[in-house]
C-alpha cells in the first residue's frame, strides 16, 4: 500500500489494519502505519490516531515517541481527556510528578467548561492526583483530590478505601466521616483490610473487610499447578514468597528464623521480588536460603510456574493482604500446602491459603470462626523473639529536645495506628504525671499539625509532646534507650517495633484486645515473661503507666528482667522453627 492509499484510509480502516499487524506480531508495522496516516491524512480523527500510536509506542517501550504522539494528539484536540490522562501517567513514569499532575488537573478542571470531559474521566484524573500525592506523602493534597472525586462519583470502592486510610495517616478523627452521597456505612464496607486492623478491634469487621476486598480485587480463576504432588524429596522443600526480604518490617524479623531451619530435613527456597536496597542485612537474608529465585521480572503465571517447577512442598506467603501482595501466584496453587505468615495480622480470606502461622496468645481459639485459615501454632511468640544487641546511644536527651529529668514515654509506631481513645489515654497520663513527656514521630506535616490540635484540645501544653523526624532503623533503635517506657498502640499493636523495644531493654506497656493484631505485642511480652506489662482495658493501661512513673524501682526491675532474659531470647528462633517444622512434617505426611 503506497502513501497515497494510506492517507485516504478512514480511521476505522487504519485501526483494523493495525490490529491485524499486531495479532501477527508486526507491532512495528502497526506503529509505522499510524505514523504515516497521522502525518499525511486530512481526517478530523487524527487526534485518535496519534493517541493510538502513543499507546502502541509506550507498550513497545518507546517512551519518548509515545510522549510526542500524545502531545500531537492534544495539539489537535486539547480537550481529549484520555490522551491527557495517559500523558500524565507517562510523565509520572519519567519522574516528572508536577507535570503529570498538571495534565490530570486540566481534565479535572474541565468540569467547569462547556466542553468538559465526562464525569468518569474527571474522577479518574482526580484519583491519579490523589494516588501520586499519597505516594509523595502529601496526604492533605491527596485527601482533597479524592474528596473532589467522590463528590463527582460517590460509589468508588478504591477511592473510598484510600480516603479513609489517608485520614488515618493524618490523624484526622474520626477517619470515617460522611460525605455527600457517601454515608459512613458505605465507607465501612469499603474500608481496606489494613485500615480496618487499626480502626476496629472487632474480628467480624476485619473478616468482612478482607472478604469484600478479596471479592473486589482478587476474584481470580483457580488452578492447580502442583499436579505431581505429593513429592518424594529427601528433604521437605519450603518456599517463602515475599517482596519484603530487605530492611522492611517483615524482613527484619526473618533472618534468625531462616537461619534456624534444620538443613538436614528441610531445603529452603526464596521466591523473591524484593528491592535490592544494597544493605548488609539484605545480603544476610539471601544467604540464609539454599536457593533464591528472583521473580521480580516475572508475571504471576511465570512466577507460579517457577514454584511448581521447583516442586515446593510448602509455600509460605509473607504478605497476606498487605502492600505488594501477589495473590495471583497463590491462586494457581503452585504448592500442595500454602500458608501465610507475618505480613498481614488478620485473616486474608484467600481461598488458596490453608493455614496461618501464629501462637496461642495472639490467636486464641475464640478467633477460629473469624479466619478462613487454620491456625498453625508455634512455640513461644509467632514474632521471632531474638536479641540483636543495640549499640549505645551517642545522642543525649537534650540533643533531641527531650527534658533531661523528665519521665519520657515514647511511641515510634506509625501514626495511622493512633486513634482518639488511645490518644486520650496518653493525654490523661500526662495530666496525672507532672514530669512526663510524650515522644512521637514527626511522620508527616498533616499528622503532626492534627496531633497538635488534639493536644491543645486536651488542655496539654504543646512542649510536653516532643516530635522527632524519622531516622535510620539502627539510629531509632539506639534512641529508644533514652526513654523510660514505650507506649504501645491498640487495636493495631507494634510488631517488628515491639521486638526492637525489647532488644533496647525498654519496658513496654501494651493493651491486648479481641483481634490478633491487638495481641501481637502482648505475645512478645508473654514469651519474654513480662505479663505484668500486658493490660486489657484503657483504664488499666493508663493506671499501669502512671504507677510505673511513680515507682521507678519497679520500672527498673523490668529493665533488669529484659537484660537477664537475653540468653533465653537467643534460643527463641530455634524453638519457633523447630515447632513449625514438626507441624509441617505432619502436614506433608498427610498429603
């Protein structure tokens, strides 16, 4: 076909011919066809042709060519919202965040013009702004964008779940607040599983949130790739599936556990899609496996095939429903036994997971009806209790703005775990202990601003709450030595942080509730023999902290008990793994 013939084609004919080229593996010819038609046709539809060319070029990896095509499309038709949205996504990919949001803002603002984009595209543009602003930790701007989106189109599940969690991250209470057309009950049914862990100490609500999320997001076809199982290996093959095998809260709990596996009876695999953070700890984790299979560049089907090819007997997922989860791999059932551990402290409701690794304190039998997974109980705490020596802190209290002679209460938990009842309890303690100060993370400007409002509303002087910037994991562990007591949050307890607190020799007061996530810090204290520091109501929590502030001898005894327990904690990972392996052996035998 010569140039004259191409230029005379209609858009529908070009689309059909380009699709034919694509289906026969001639993508370059399809792109070239669009290029010739766009440059030489006199059609009024060339803005669509440029857009289609841009989509093909981007899929082929030609980012610069795609950007030029999208801009050509917009030169011909500035109101072409889909091209502007795609251009924004491309600019985001190039790291040009402000330019990306400018493109989306033009789509959102078109609602004030006569030739506006349809409401779906306006809402989509605002959702992209909200998503990117959240990634940049501009939580107030993200919330504003999603609020506008929900005002345009109320029933958006993803926008609703992010809106609620954004308010939690900013300590805007209540996190669930009705919007026009969006009642609180609708927010409740669309709250993400992670947000629900922090909002309600109710296992039924956590089950509901997980089920709704999985049905909405992961309604996947079920396969069974492990068709040749059970296997007859000399050693049982355990695979860990994770994108957090690095200096992440989950990864930081794993090294001693992995190193404790009995290599005479078990062969340990990592199916790893973690970022290479360049840390020594990342290298230690990788060396703790017999085999590390990098699946970062593989899609779910390819990754599941790798697991099935390795003939894994037991696959343990370290994400559950947390960020970075890849349930599409699990849905293909690449291993005959599949379970979950650490990444999400609640039921996943994923039908492809048979068990959850836990302990009897964290998961009492009363919780069994609220989990789709069967509890696999390990000895001690399910959080690998271990002593990693904490370096001596070289900073002083005055260096960090803390009064030298004060009773320092610290909480370095993520601020989305805070809530009005817990914060009121802390404020009551400050009222009852004159020399006490509260030490918190300055996590983000919006949260700190809101917390200062809450402090003032409780009638507490602002200087009695000290905010400190985030720092490295090593430094924050050493800094905790400057405090007198760690104040845990509920219903979302500290997990990895709780172990760091114990390592630092710092007594921690927790409140154990009705859900697993509200009992995990208590599990660690129970395993360390410090049940005295576990409370079961806000009133008891408050009174215990006040008593410790007034009885420093008792407080010192708990520090001493933590120091004396170091030797026992060194053996905890071995005991945990031994009990885990014993049960896995029995499960494999029943296949």
